[in-house]
C-alpha cells in the first residue's frame, strides 16, 4: 500500500471511482466539450447514476442589478479562489509556488484529463499577466529580432492541436529510498490533454531563423521574481521544427494562469520541464544554453545562475556521489532512454523525451471491489512512452509474480498521447491483492521493476532497476507504482 496519502482519505476519494468515471463521461457528452470527444471515443458500457446537472431543475434567474452601480470604493476586488477550490481533483503539495498532483487513481481511467485534475508544477508563484500587454521576443540567429504580440501569435500563423501526455520529470520521486528533496510527487504529476497553438516552426521560418540540425531554440519563461533564476530550457532544433507549439488553449479553452497563460511552450512527448510556461523569449543559438555569458555577472562561482541552472544543473540523472553534472553544448542523442544507455558519451542524462510508463487507474489504491456476475474484475489504466508508441502493456495481479497481456481501447492518435488499456481479471480470489502494470514501447524498452540503491551509482536502467538519483527524476519502476486492493467474496 502506498504510504503517501492516508488510506481513509484515499478511500473516500476512490470508493466510487467507477461511478465517477461514468458520471463524468455523461456530463462531457451532454455538454459536447472537447474533452468529452476524447473520452467517449473509448467508452464501454454506460452505467451509473445521473449527475445533478441531469436531474435538478434550473435555478432561479439572478435578481436585477441596482439602478446605480456601486462606486469603485464600494466594490472590493474579488478574491481569487484558493487553489484547492480551483482544482478540486488535485492534492495540493504547496500553495505558493503552486504545486499539485492528481488526488485519485481514477484520473487514469480517462483518455482526456480535465484541467481540474491536471497537475501543476511551478518554480515561482503564478504571475498575474494581461494578455493584451504580453509579448514574446525572438532573438539570436534570425534575420531580424522581433517582439510578437499574442494577437500575432494567434492569428498570423497556422493553428494546430496535439494530444500530449505531460509528466513532471520528478513524478514518482516520493518512492525513492532514501528520500530526495523537492516536491514529493507520487503517481499524480501527469495528465493527457489537447493543446492548441501556433507551430514554432512557422514563426522561425517567417523570420529567417537558423533551423538546421545542431542548433537549439532556448526558451525563457517570464515568471521569475526579480533577482531569481530565469526558467530556461534549450530544445534541439530537430524537435522544434517537427511538432513544437506555442500553446494558448488547453482542452478547447484558454490555458489557465497556473498552467501557463497566456502562452507556454508545448514539446509533445517530452518531460514537462521542457514545456516552458509564460514564454517571454525564444533565442536561436548553435548550442545549449551554457557558459559565462549566460551566468549572472559578478556572481560567485557557486552562486546564482541566471539562465543555465534549469538546463545544465537541474533535470539531470546524477548519482549520489557526483557533486555536479558535466555540462554540454550538445549531445549525440536527445532520447532520454538512449542517453542513459550511452553513459560513455553522456555522463548525466538530460530529461528530454519521456521513458515508457504505465499507471493503473481502477481499482484505486486501498479500494474494495467486487467481481461482476461473470466472476471477473476489469482493471483499467493508461500507458505512454514519449515520442514512441506503446507496443504492449502487461498486468500482474500477484505483485509481479505472473503476468498477462492487457488490451488497448479508446482513441488511437499520435504516440505523444497515452493509450488506455484494460485487463479482465478472471476469477479473482477474495482478499488483498497487489496489482502491477508494465509497458513496453515499440523499440522493445520495458519498465524496470524497482529503483536501485544509491550506492550502486547507476546512471542508466540496468538489471531491471531504475537508477536512484539526487533529483528523483524519471522514475518508471513498475513495482513502486503498484496498487493494493481488496476483493470481496
């Protein structure tokens, strides 16, 4: 059983997860929302009770406003709802900066994740931004440096949508032993949503940017308080020109402030750290962001790193005894799995393309379930592998001793969106069981079983173990993500 959320709390959230799954599908279908299209494409049998929206009569219309509007001094500024009210499907890890993860396993039964259940990862508090005043600078190796308004970004170029499984690089950090610092994400810092925006390739081509292989687009966020590091990531130009967006819509409506309003970088298939929020500047260059020119002038050797910190010092696989990751201007491969296999060339892998992973959504952790009249229980979950397609998912109902292959259902799109899977558990015996899933991608990479010990000093996945690392990044070990449930007679 997971130790990262009290069982009584989890029971109350997940005891009716199956009904909740069906009720939300009905509501989405009734409203005709974009999320509903994605979910309904994979619907099975529709059972459950109607939602309040289906049964309650409309409320009375509001009363007429006063003839004379109140003066400015009589109208206080409306207070923003607290984070937990804005995102009822999240467990709040910190209110400021805002960090929160999916609270219930049931989130991982759907194809599309509503924004109310999509995790939030902020390094600094969410900024208050007026869209009409926001611009994005394009600088560096371009014909002419420009300031792009949101109006230009939205209406002067093509518009595209992509379904992307976005996952924090630290998702699963709480399972590391010994524990590492940072937000203690369990399984819930991942969501699958439809993002809409402008292809970055269109913008770069329009302004004569250098877009050949070996170049990078370094993207800076605008949320940093004065004097703090600027959140900066360098994305290889091959990926930028392939499918990267400046995204301004999420599931058919404007991106919420906590998720990056008015515009964020969207790097399909790659870890969330690459999807820079509140994009302020894009700089075309012939290397990753590196070197003294990007450091704060006059800072001590180990002091503040204005632009390089989040690219070179953080989001790297660093074993226990390493004091600092080696910095690179370029690396031979951007696939995280392949980097981890090339430790002779890349000392500490960067968190770029996501590795293969799966999560069971139903039954939920600590849940008590009953077999159907046919004597079966349906196990439902999701699986993804970044830029690569998921080839198979296996499920074990005995803690990983034996395995059976699951079947896929639901929408089939680009690999950058997760696949839903189901496994029919035949004749489950009464009592407590440990359920585990493991995914294999199209290249044959399979989730490892466990996390290594720090003293093993692993830099790559070896001997069915994911490497323990100082940042708690990239964890895709399947046993630590297991679900414990009880089957009633």
